[in-house]
C-alpha cells in the first residue's frame, strides 16, 4: 500500500459506504416527510410554529438549553419518560418535521421538554422560572437566565409584563423585572412544545 | 501485492532519516508552522480550560458568575456612549452556562485538539516522507486563518449566535474560515506525500493522509446539510451525530494513533510489532468507525435500521481496537521500564491504553440494555473525556514533549515540571472519568425508576458535579504548568547542554 492512488481509493471507498448509509439514504428515505392532516378539522400535526415561537427556538439554541434538556421521548422499554409525565408516546421523525435543526439533546441534567408546553402551560411561570429557577424549584441547579430580563425603575404604572417575584428573588423597592423580546419569544417557543398528538405510526398510548 | 508483501518485513520499521544534518534540515523546514500550531494549541487549551471550569462550577453552583462584578459594570457604564448601552447585558449573556459549555467544547476540540493534531501531523509527515516542508509560510498562513476561525466562532457562541447543533455550534461564517485553512493543509499534505523519498510508507502516514482526506468531506457534508440546506429534523439529527462521532473517530483518533504508532517504536528503538496488524487495524477502523454515529440516537426519532446499523458497527469496533492494542503492547513488551525515563513515552502509552479502554467502553455503551441506563447521563460525558482527553490529549502532550526541543534547539527546562504535568493530568482525568462514570450510573438508574422524583435526582447529582470540578482543578494545574514550560521553550529558555530531559537519569545498561 505504497501508492497514493491505491491508498486514496481505499480511503474513499470505506468512507463512502458510511456517507451513503448514514447521510444520503436517510436524506432520501425520511428527509421529505409531510405533516399529518386531520381530514375532518383540517388541523395539521405537527403544527407549524408561529413567527414568535420560531424566533424563540433561536433563543433556545443561542442559550444552549440543549446541553441540559432533551426533546425526545424514547420507547417505553428504554426509558420512563411516559411514567414521568413527559410524554404520552415515543417521538418519531415526523414530530421534528419543522425543527431545522432539531433540539433532541443528549443530556438530562434537567427534565425533558418535548411537551413542556402542555405540562406547564403558563407564560408567567416560565418567565419567573427563567429569571430565577430556584424561586420555582428550590432544588434546581439550573442557571438563571437574568440576561434575558431587565431590572428597570418603575415609571408611573408598573408594567403589566413585570414578573411577580417574591422574597430574595424580588428586585429592589421601586424597581421591576420585565422580559426582553428574546425572553418573550423563548417562552412562546416553550409553550408551543406539544407533541402529544396521535400519528398513524405513533398512536397515543 | 503478494510479491511486495512477502518481501516486506513482518515488523514495520520506522522510515527515518539517518543523516543528522539532513534530519535537522527537515525539522528546520517545519519549525515556523509547527510551532505556530503548537503555540495556538496551548493558548486555546488554557482558554478551553477556563470555560470548562466556569461551566463545571455552574453545574453545582448555578449562582456562580451569573453577572459580571457590579463594580466592573458600573465602570463600563461610565463610558457610555463610547461603550454601547447594552454592553453589560451582553457580557452577562456570554457568561451563561448554555454558552460557556459549547465555548468549552469548541475551543478544546477546534482550538486545542485539532490545532495540536495539525502541528503533530505536519511534523510527522515531514519526518516520514523524509522531505523538507515546501513553502512553510503557506502552512503558517493556514495556522493563522485557522485561529481566526476558532476565534470568530467562539466569540459568536458567547454573543448568542450559536447554531444549537452539538459539535457544530460555530455559525457558517466561522466554519467557512476553518474550512479554508483545513483545505490548505490537506492540499499541502498530499503535495508532501507526492514528493516523498522512495521507500516504505509507514502506518502513521496512512492515518494522517486518511484523516486529512476524511475530515473536510465530513465537515462540509455536515455543515451544508444542517446549516445551509436545513434538512428536516431527523435527518439533521443523524447527520449531526454521524459528524460528531466521526470528528472523534475519523479525525482525532487517526491523528492520535498516527502519533502513537510513531513515538512508541521511536522512543524504545524497536520496529512496530506487526505490519499486518497495523494494516488490518487501519482498514477495519476506516470501515467500521464511520458507521458509528447512530448510536448517539438509540431510541431516538429515527428508523430502526439506522440505529441498528450503528450498533453493529460499534460492536465491530472491537476488532480494530483490539488489533491496535495488541500491536502496541507487543511493541512495548520488554520495554516497559523505558516509561520510567521518557516523558514522551509515558504520555503516549497512557494515551494508547486509554484508547483501548475508551473504545471498548464505547462499544458497551452502544448495547441497548446498557444504553437505557447510561444515555442522557454524565456517563457519556465521562466517556467523551476518556476519549478526547485521556487518549487524545495525553498523546498530543507526549508528542509535543518530543517535537518541541527539536524545533527550538534546546531541551525542556525541568523534569519536575513535566512530572507535575503528567501526574496532575493523569490523576485528574482518572478521577474525573471515575466520578462521571459512577455519577452517571447513579443518575441513569434513578431515572429508570419513575417512583424517584426528578428533584431527588438533581439533588443527588450535586456532589458528583462538585467533585468533577475538583478533578478539573487538577487538570488546570497540569495545563498551567505545561503552558509555562512551553513558553520557556518558545523563548529559548530551555537547557542548552546535556541530553533530553528525562524523568530520571538513564542508567547505563
């Protein structure tokens, strides 16, 4: 194996098999999926995300939520996600149709968020939790995302968007904590996370 | 082939340059580019270590460094409008866990590991092709471009421009800069190979040539499909992990093995045990490793065949790993006492042994029944540190201990500093992997029991995260000592008299 050409044919051939197998065939086999449309109501699953929620997905990506939270439920024989209330069924390729790129995650330092919009359907809760996670879950080791909020002096009437924080987490007297547009987009994205619908290939259990 | 094979020696000797002046000329030709790569590698190692410590501490102490100190914020605000109004918020954002964590991965993977690998690779190719490096400034320029790419990409992550794709967080504009630099180096390596002196092509050369060929293909495919074409979610996921695993398997691993295959025989002065095992190990690695990526998505939203193919390939990886381990062990056999003297050999053998361990562990992790426990836990983080640190990084340290004195013309200042470096890194990484492995198993077993609340799991993990930070401090000590020692070498403050710096004086036998 002393000739450049011989070597390169070998390098090329070995790598080509995996490139075809794990990239090209998947691309053609499940790279052009269509959403499921309910013939009676016309609803489509998964639902297309609104502009604000899609913007929120970018905030989710930029702030590295993926390093602690997954967005995938494995089959019931592989994990307890179903029993922890994280999802009613395993997730399948069509669930991620509009996720470009998906935020599947590889680590569960925190709980799975596949269906967090169903489980915790309250924008105010999410804002307070993002600003001060320990105010909602004292046991949490989640980083506070205070840079997505502004502590501002109350000018006249308090803002309707101001977070209702108590005790140690509250801002100083005369100040309030308001979300930035990024925080509002992020919460819209979290509330949009719902994969608890039936698909022919993945019925609700 | 059969004729050539029968005339070939069963053991593979190193094709080295026997004339000292000739060898010095070859070394001198790569001095500037290789030292540029090494100096930037050491710089990014320190930067990556700082990010690692920050991220690690934040995992058990989330209130740590959430915001820049109030006095600094106050001071900065005085300069408004010279300093933009939202500067403090931007800096606070850059400190968040979700940004320093990818900043750590990318600075150590692309800043430290890749840069060190390129430096070692260039030097090895020059030595093994037995030719002087042509146009060294061309390669030095590639080093500068590479650094700009890593800097731009890391800054982008810290400023909130991350793509949110693990191992590919750098946005397209940074990726493009890296790709240009890489292409320059690949082209140059082929040029070197074409102009090599006639004779035997050594196993390290296959590994380096292959890695330099595979990585751009890998990197381009992943970036184009995920960032440019924005393929659908599940395809994006498999491409992501095909890339992520191959970055380790077909880029870092071949470069690490190339160095191990060179330095072990070189230091002990014996040929590699078997030419055939080398070849068998290489081609089986090329065939199986490239298929491994899907095991990161076991149970994930993908057709079963993709996952199963990757599990099969992961099990097949036992072949190249065991073959390489046997080959290295048989080469070392009867020479283990050299570990007492040679810093290079000690680092490289530590790395080679860790390679066997990390790879076999990886195979077991791809088995579904174990994966149900270890997936989504710190066990995986332990495994990746066993691979990228205990194997790859240790081999790079060992290689640099050998190469740098030959480029700067003086010997390492102090055996004590090398000893501190070795032991703090060796104990640090062993401790870290153990903590993460045990912690990951506990975490995984608790998660498999739905009766245990998630809050209990999080609380239970804090102590492991804490001790992981302690192990990180040990690694930091080693890195700072090494960076200091390396700086002395760059400043030509090494020893100019006597032989190579050994752990203890060589006993004449």
